[in-house]
């Protein structure tokens, strides 16, 4: 279907970060978005199939549409990014002009151009590389853009596992684009990957963008070992920000009478948790993609467990954790318990007391504290 041309700069000028407002110093359109769009300009004006991956607020998707692309598919790992794109599409009159899909072969099927923001984890880039090499068109061009300070030679090496021709553009405004062409034959998707954790007697499965991958991070491990005494009379529990589903699996396996919900706003985390739980024979656990448990009813849980994020890029922040603590307070019944783990150097104890209720330490080590907060 053809559409009237749209001025790209006018579209980009209208974009806002809403509802992603946790880091107000960030912008809705950055230098990497612009460099990716400029590098792809000739291909965007043609009839090809365009795939956009991890567009933070819609600049790549809507910029591609404004540049002439007519067949645009999008995958965004974070739910808040999907919401930002939808709102910006409405602001710019481009609603309904793109399709959001999971990160599967269907997303990449027949793609002639892929635009992606460079992920933080090499495994996330590896999963995209495998899918693109296996499912995209033979003449596909994959463009991966990022800030120069965050890009490594390891990214080139990962792209070369799926493509024979990998190069880099010159830097512009401290951003650079990696260009991959000529898919290698016989590349097959290998995610989710699973690894046995003997200490927990659990196979941990992970997609590329899942935090910590198939490894159980130290904070999660400390919390998992402390949960035996958590809310002994609980009937319903929530693993808030579930990641790969380790805590949900520990709870569900040790307490068969407990109704467990695992929730995360990351699509990779949700898919990973489902794989971990299914492999453990715990398909009864409900897994949902949700932002700060927004879809769960008030006062519906007796127990919430949480290992909140504390990094935004390279910066240490507390806003994301505070949102999860407030969400836990909302979904907990009075007297219910929030069991959280956090880095000792963070000021979470005061926030937990303010947002949830009386808080005490249940376990700690050199780096982490497990706290128990009782809902007022």
C-alpha cells in the first residue's frame, strides 16, 4: 500500500520519550538513530522488507516509514519501548504502518534491510545474527548502530558468524554503524540456550537479551537460598522482574500449593522464563509480559520476590527499583511480604520502608542484602 510522503525531520522532531521517563537526561532520538537512518537511506526508499530491532522510542521505525519504507516489522525487547513507539506513531500520524512481532524467524523472513541498535549483551547480537542469516533474504543488509564507546571488536566477530562481509562506517557524533552482508549458508538459530545449575538442581534457559544469560547471578542465588522461610502461609506469589524464571522455579518447585506468577517487561526474559519453567516441569506457573505488574490486581498476592535492576546503561540508578517496590506494595495484601535482594551500596532500605513497610535483613554477604518488607 502506498502512502503520501512524510518529512523525516518533522516526524523525528515530534517524538517524545513518554512513557519511558526514568532517565530524563536521555532523548527520544539520538545520534545513532540518525546515523542508521542516513546509512540506510537508499534502501529505505525502495520496495524491500525492513526489520527494526530494539528501537528505543520509535525513531528508527517512524524514520524508516517517513523515508519511504512500506513493509516494516519491529521487535522491541522492552514493553515500555513498544508503548513509546505506539504513542509516537499516534503523534506523527503513522499508526498502523508497522507490525510488531516476537524475535523469531517470522520477524526476519525475507528481510532485505535490518536496522538495529547495538545490544548490551553479545548473545543478544548473536541471536539476531543467527535469525537474520537463517531467515532473511540472500541480499539482506544488516546495520547495527551504537555509541563508539560501547562498541567492541567482539560485535564484529559475532556478526561474522552469520555473514561473510562485515565492515564499519566512519564514526559520526561519537556513533558508528556495523554493516553485515552475504549470509553464510547453514546457520541455524541456537536460542534459547540452557545450562545446568547443580547447586539449584535447575536447568536455566535464556534468550540472548536475558539478563545474566544461563548463569544465575549472585544476588538471585542469595535470594533463592533464603526463600525457604518466606511468607509460610502464602497462597499466591509473584516473581516481579522474573528474568530467566529462577526464583519462580524455586518457589513453585518447593511449594506445590503456591500459585506463582512470573512477570517481566522484557520479551527475552519472558520467553526465557517460560523455557526454564517448562524444562523443569513447572508449566503451571503463569508467565506474563508486563510493566511493573500493571496487569495484576491490587492486594492479590501474599508474597513478592524481586531482584530489581540497578543499572541504566553504565549508570547506577534507583528509579527502576523504586517502581518495582511500589508495584509490590500495590499487589501485596496487608501483612504480605516483599523479599528483595539488592547491592549493599544502594539506599534501598529507606525506600522499602517508605514504599512498602517495616523492613529487616534476612540474609547478606559481602555484596548483597536480602531484605523482607511487610506490607502495612
